[in-house]
C-alpha cells in the first residue's frame, strides 16, 4: 500500500456491575450506552453478548430505549427520518494481522465464513505494507464503499449500484460478467466467479439477496457488501465481530457515532483528532472506510515482526460440481 496512514487514542471501559461485561463508553464525546442505542436504533447484539442482554437491559433501564421507527421505516433511518450513512473506521494501531493469535486474520476468516465466500475471494484482505522507516503494518481492506464509485459509473447494465444508505452493491442476477467494474476499481476489491463456486452445500439453500450475495453465481462479480442488513438487525459486520483486538469500528455518519462492539466513538472527533486518512483519496472516489495510522503498537506488535498466517477456507465439504481457480 502506497497510501498515507493514521492514529487515535484507545477508548476506555467501565462496568454496569461487577459481573457484567464491559459497557460501551464514548471516546471524545458524552454519548453513553443509552444514548447510543436510542440514536442508532440498533439492538444491543453489537455491544454485549446475547446471553446477558435481557439482564443488562433491565439493569440499565434500556428495555424501552429503542424508539418506534419514524414514518413506518426501520433501523435504516435516524429518529428524525434521515437515511443512515454507514461507515467504517479501522484503527491500525490495534491491528497486528492477528500475529498475536498465531492464526490468519480473523476479520478475513469471519467474512469468509459469514458470507460463504468462495476460494480465493478475500472480501476483506489484509495487506502487509512497508513503513517509511522500515518495518511493516497490516491494512485490512474491504470494499471502500465509495461515494463516487468508478465501478458504478462504468457498469453497462446497472448491476452494480449505490444505495441510499451509501453502500455499493452488486446484483448478481443482473450481472453479465463483463468485468468492466473490476478494471475500474482502483482498490482491486472485486472478484469473479470463474466456475461453480467452491462453497459448502448448505450455501445453495440460501435465499439470494444483493445485500448478502449467497449463494455465489457462476459468471458474476462479487465483493464486500458492508453488511447493511446486519446493521439494521442490530449486529456488527462479520469482520468487526471477528477482530480480536477491536480494531474495526462500524457506524453512521448521520448520527456521527460508531462502535467496535465495546467502545463508542464520535466519528468526526475520532477521525479529526487522530489524523485519519482514506486510501487513494486523491482519486476523488470518496471512500467511506477510514484508517487510523499505526502498526499494531496498541496491542504490543513490533513493526519489525513481518509476515502473517495465510488465509484459509474452512469448508470440509463443497457443493457438487465445484471448481477452484486462482484470482
């Protein structure tokens, strides 16, 4: 990666009670957990484990915190009816490429398992880039969800499109496999199904949607979809859930708030106070994925410790007729 990099302060934690899991705290603002649930309109699955959720709601008095959706809408809208604008912040100070776990990057693995992504598709690819003074950093790279997406501008059939929430999706039922969008993407974040995808048989039973792209379809393009369906249901994307270090924050630009499942941050303050950057920002694509510079120092990584474990696909059994191919 030849782009700039970014940094920020580690958020703190407090507790509801001695036995309760960490309660989200706001970095750089006065948002508490009640405020977070109210403004985002999401369930608490993103910030606390399911088994203790009812207990925590009762203890914190949050059972009634979620408002009725405005205008008959859902969690895709803010309280005053504005449409949410999903965003992601990746704090590279907390990303060590999962070297500390001795495993391949867990964000990539969680995305693969959650989406039944075919080998060799890494929708969230963790690149290892060189630092100016030597050493390396790891950069998790999903689809950048550009506000001015080159892929959308060149698709001849409108198969790839931007949604009102700011996500860029692909309708595989409309895609003709011309791969022009792949050539247009400056981030190399699109993948082609060259044959019957090597996915587990159960993936073929899923009801297809452009928002989760299961099952994969031969002769079409796929990519990270930013998990907007999960956000509306009150959960973080697979990659954020899978990160053991809490390096991935997901949130809403309209409400100016994001969470990694434990901490809450004001998006604007978190980005401004920590010199955030976007990949290849000079191209005018206006990505919705932001980076805080670092090399894993917040979790004890030495920048001069190179290499990570190679990505794996966990399927013990593959659908009948499945083929494998190289990127």
